[in-house]
C-alpha cells in the first residue's frame, strides 16, 4: 500500500488506523517498513520547464541558435543522466535517461547540474534556485 505523508510529516488518520490494526496481527513478529523518496511533483516539473529550460532556450535564440525546449531538455538528459537501454522490435537501443524516473532529490541534483553547466554559464543564463517547498532532502540512516 502507498500513502502520501502530509506537509506536517504525518500519514492521514485513516492510514494510521489501518496500520495500527494491521500491526496487531503481527504482534511478536517481524515487520518491514519501506520508505521511499517521492517522485518529483508537477510543481517541480513546471519550475524545470519555466525557470530552467525556457531561459536557456531564450538565451540560445538570442545567440542565434535555434533550439526547441525539447531539444534543450534532450541535450541535458544526455549530458547528465545515465543512459538506459530499451529493446524495440528485438533490437537494443541506448536512450537518454529519463527525468520522469528521478525522485525529488535526484531531480534537483540534475537541475543543479544544469544551473552550473559551463555552456549555460557562458550564455550568461542565471537560473534561480527552486523554491524550498519544491526541494527534497536526503533521508539519513536513522539507526
């Protein structure tokens, strides 16, 4: 089962009740809990396209280089994400990594790589930091 942790750091009340009831069934037994980082949000994605990709695209156009937002996106995926292999029609193809597969922390590490990219800096593009509300922090080992 999957639940979303609220902004207050708590699970919804119904989820807490369900978990408490289930834990009673395993009294004295071992229980595994898996925490995973959330995928990037639609707001983080909107920030990426509007505040990162578009200013870079605009600077390229101003410098006389025509490139679509998708072109810029594909360039940085190839530059900063590990390639993936997909099999299509029985043939293996190496493709750029996917930003859709990144969790929030990895996504903003990717954005930071773009913000500090030598070519981006050479164009004079300043990409603003993402609002803190969009960022995720690494979870440290609690044990």
